[in-house]
C-alpha cells in the first residue's frame, strides 16, 4: 500500500518543468519536493506528496479531509 500526504507549497524554485522543486509544509515540517509531475503547482497550492514527489494538486477542502482522516487513523478514533 502506498501513502501520499497532503502539504502546502511554500516556495518554488527553477524554471525547467523537469527540475522544479518546492518547499512544502506538512503541518509545520518543511521538506523539499520534486514538482515535475505537477508543473502547474505554485506557492500556496496544496499537493499530494509520495516519496519526495508531488503527484497531484488538490484543493484545500480535500487536503483538510485527508489530514483529518490521517489523524483519525493515527489516534484510532474521531479526528479533531
């Protein structure tokens, strides 16, 4: 089973679509992420990240729903 985690793009570097990278915030933890699979991603966008690659853009509502579900799975009960 694979898991992709939602995060918010804080900054983007590079102009070549295959080499664009971004700093993505995962609830206070920032990581550098490859943006080649989502060349349209910009600062402020929410993306799904799997093993260091953003694989899709998602809207904020979907990101919140996924974060709530991940928290629920972690705690074994109701989230927030």
